[in-house]
């Protein structure tokens, strides 16, 4: 289990600020999506902020993150540039990859967000390969493979886990279990056994916690990352969480019939941002004024970033053929 | 110094791989049985001792993930080479090849590159049947971002494997197992041959013949037999499927007005289809007769030596189709056929023809 440690004051505030930033950014994307200027699919992370912040804030810049279709929170937590992310979603030349991938391919080597791949499970072996390169070179960087609950249904997960453990590579598998693959509940897709058991079957140490409790996530991540850095091999982190909005798009969709309003409310009452905010207020780590001040500061950043994205030029269509080959 | 010695294509590939691996420590090898007693048909034999066993990564039987692992390592500064003993296994890795290897440079706006080589061995014979003897190069050649190379002759094979390994793009290097036996003069020193396009290996004006891989050897036999009766043809070894450079072929068709393609894959949706349609688009006015494609018939490869009797293309069949373009005198045609038949003797169809050992 994780070592019991008291989080530093600064780290607590950092975790809170990171989650609040994700929440407010995603809410603004959701609000503005109807304008139809962000012309690509968006998979928003509202409700899953703690899983992103708790892991990424335990990393250093040199550590590498590999993500999925739902990557905004991971990028922002890894220290990503909001302007570059929004410009990418708007298809602008100033986007982190110049409008070539949109929301589903957010990547930025400045912060070692190496890749986001929207095909389920596809980024997992890339993280393992990055860990292999570091391991061969004697580097102590750690690679993170973010995956969803459905990824453990993919063969590539088993193949990757097998190889990662075989060589005790410095990789951390972070499974965000939000219970749904699009509209299909976990129970309809997997037998009744703990998801961690599939990693354990490969001899990989597993850790499991409330993925909406950012301090718990952070503590487990610190532990697992330290193990990887000390060449003790891979770990598997299972984080229970919930996607508030539809699988893809800006709306709530509890009315369409695949899940109940009651279930949603249970998870909404476990809002990772609000829970932690109240926790910090109660412990006197932040005040009401701090809370408002932070929110205002983030809102200002968001306003500026959206203005940047919207006012940035589109890439010249004549450049569409560039970079097919290196 | 140019070494004056003949080796076969398999040995040429081994020599190229070893020389380039000794020059660059970032090169790592993956294969199922990478360091085993056979070491991928001998092509990686002894590498562990020479470059260090830690650079020879034994690949669990997990083609998709290990291809992804190689791509991930390539993104992190390695130059991985994965050798697949049969192309069919690479289909399990198609997701990684098509979605990740082929697209990283493009999607990342040039931030990433994937200096990866995938050696895919194709072949035929000894009853290997439906799933051990396919030629699937067209499938891979569909994807922008990949390079697809198919050498036929030893000197090219060594230079092109070195070029593939030093290229900053993912290169699929497709080797026909039967070409491994082809012998030719191969320089001893380290050298690189551009992944640039087709190579004209015989020159003439009667017809333009474009071949790939093992079919290049069958076509060489036809070209040389024809030359013995005074008929000369332009014979191209296509060598590079992607990026496809058709300029020399267009130039040739401008001269000959006639085109025949012969490749190791299916005729339908095949390499020949791409070449013929492009030539018709670009050079319709140069053509005196309708071009001809030759490829495998539209059914899987059966195992029994009886069932494959008419399955594969050989020199006689090529000659017969070619003759519909050049219209040889009947007695001359017979003379050429007899020459080829004598060369071929009664070698069974399911083992490599020793004639094709060369030297070329």
C-alpha cells in the first residue's frame, strides 16, 4: 500500500488548481461547442479530473505520457499549454500539432505528452516501447500509459503487460474505469472479477483507489512511479471514476436510456473537484477568497486562450501534404 | 575496396544488417527467435556476440504489441528492426503499422519520426499453403507514410537494407524467401542504395516488362532467352512500391508502346493494377496495345503440389503473354521456349529453381 504521507501545502493547492482548470476548460468547450467552430469530435473529461491531476502531478517533465481519445485532462495536467490545445481543437495552425489531429490526437513534446491515440488500447505498447528505450539507455524516466476500462478487453493490453513485466520496464498502466464504453456498461463487457486481476495475472503489482479522490490517486501514483524509477518494474493503477457527459460531445445524455439519472447523481455527489475544494477549505489550506481568486484567474486564462484559438489563422490547405514522410 | 566475391541475397542482407548495426548503437533487433539457433533464416546469425545480446530483443509471440513497442522505442531515439518470419504474422500488427507507424510524422506535424524497419518474409513452396505463402505487399503499399521496398538481387538487397535502417521513416522491407538463394556480386564494404525507384536490369525496345521480387528472376530468364534470338526488352525490377516512382517506366513505354507487369501477389487489386492504371492515365497515347497484368489467380494458395500446378507464374507463361505483345515468328517462339524448358529441366514447382541462384 501507499506510504502514508502528508501532502505538502503547495502540492495540495496545485492538485486543486489543476482539477479546477480542467473542469472550467472542459465546461467552456462544452458551452461553446454549439457554435460549431470546433469542428472535430471532443471527448470531455468532466468528472474524471482527479485521475489526470493525481497521476500527472506526481511526474516530472521528462516523464512521458501516452493518452487516449479522452486526453484533454491528461495534457493539461502534464503542464500542457491551453492555447495550443484549444487552437488544435479549432483546427488552427497554432495548435499543438498544427490542426492535423484535433482533439483526439493531442500531443506536445515540450511537456512530453508523447502521443494521444484514439484507437482503444493502441497507445499502450507505445508507452512500453518508450520505457524499453529508457531501460536500455539506463535512464530513469517513467512512461505512463493511460487506458480506459475497455482497454483491458483488447489483446494488445495483455501483450503489452506481458512484455513490460518480462523486462520489468519503467511503465505505469493507469486504468480510468468510468464504467462505460460509449453506452455499454462494464458488466455487459467483462466478467465479474476485479479489473486489477488481469494485471496481477502477469505478475504486475496493482493499486486500486477511489479515482475521484485526488490525494489518494496522487499517493498511489507517487508510490508506483518511485517503484518504476528504481527499476522495480511496472505497476497497474485502477482508478474508479465516472464520465459526466456523453461519450463524445458536449452534452449530458442521461435521458437516452443507457444509464440512470440516479446513478449519475451518486457520482455527481462524488465530484472530485468539489470534494477536494471542500476538503481544502475545511482544513484551512485555502480560503473562500483563494477559491474565488483562483477561479477568476483560470477564467481569464481561458478567455485569453479561446480568443487566441479563434483568432489564429487556419493552416494553408497547400500544406496538407507536408510531413507524410520525415 | 570493392570485394570481388559472390554471396547470396540472404547473406547480403545479413552483412548489411550487421554492418549498419555495428555503426549505430541505437539499432535494436526484434524477432520471434531473434537469437535462436536459426536466427531468422540465418540473417541475424551471430549478431548477439557481435553487437551485444542486450540489443537483440526476443519478441514474445505478440506481434501487435511488440510492433507498438518498437514504434514507441523509435519515438524515443531507437532504430528498431523487427523481422517477421512470415508476412502473415504482420497482419496481427496492422493496427500499429497503419495507425501509428504510418501516421506519426504526419499527425505530429513533423515533431515525431519513426525510424523503424519491418522485415516481412514472403515465399512459397513445399506445400506451405494458404497462410504461409502470401504476398501481401499491396496491402501495406496502400498507406501513405510507409515506405515499401522489395529487393530482388543481392547487391540491391544489401544497399537497400542499409538505406532502410538509416531512413527516418518506417520502411517495410519485403524479402521473398526464394530470392534469398539468388547469388550475385556484392561489395564487401558498407554502402547504401537510395530507396528511389525501379532499376532497369535489361535494355531493349520490344516491350516494357515490370517485375517484382521473385518474378524479377523469372522475367530475367525470359529477357535473356529472348535476347538469344535477337529480341531485346526493357526489364525493370520495381524494387520500391512506395513511394512509387513510375517516371523511368513511363519513359520506357514511350519508347516501346507495350507494357507487361508480373508480380508475386494477386492480379486483382495488385501492383500491376496500380502500374497499368497509372501508365494509362499518364501515357495513354504512348500505348500501341492494351497493357497486360500477370499475377496470382483469384483464390487462396492450396497446399498440394498438384493443386498449385497452374497457380504460379513461370517464365514460359510470361513468354506466352509477352508474345501477344511482340508477336514472334512461331519457330522463334518455340526455340525460346525450348531454351527455357531446358534450363528449367523437370524441377518440381514447389522448390526453388537452382537456375535462379545466378550469379546475377
